[in-house]
């Protein structure tokens, strides 16, 4: 399921979401159409690094050795965030 991302790709959350933390992760509300996206704690952690400053490699290195969030889990969470239109995908 994992795809290759350009080395220079730095994921960034779309600006139209309001973020609310809940015990099970977080809720994202999309301004305009009222869409709700529910994230588990792992996806929420990944999303905190989707600031346009960190590359996927840098995000993975932040969690280096943390068995709760493996490199594959990070890549899968990012893919799902892109598919849900929460994070902007690479251009091209």
C-alpha cells in the first residue's frame, strides 16, 4: 500500500480544518462543508508533524525506535490523511 514520495515532499495539513482533541485521538472539522474526520492517536501524532517543515523521512526519524509507531505505520497514516483530503499530497 505504501507509495514513494518525492524526497522534497513536506506534508502539510489543509488550513480549512479545526482540530479538537478527544481521549480516543482527535476530531477534525472541515470548515465549509462540515465534514468530520476522526483520527486515532497514531494518525494524530503523524498529523502534528504535517506542518510543511518536515519531510516524510524526518517524520519517521522523530519516532525512530518507538515500537508503537513504526515507519510503515507512519507511511500508512500519511497515505490515509492524503486520501481523506486532510493533508495536501505531493504535486505532480
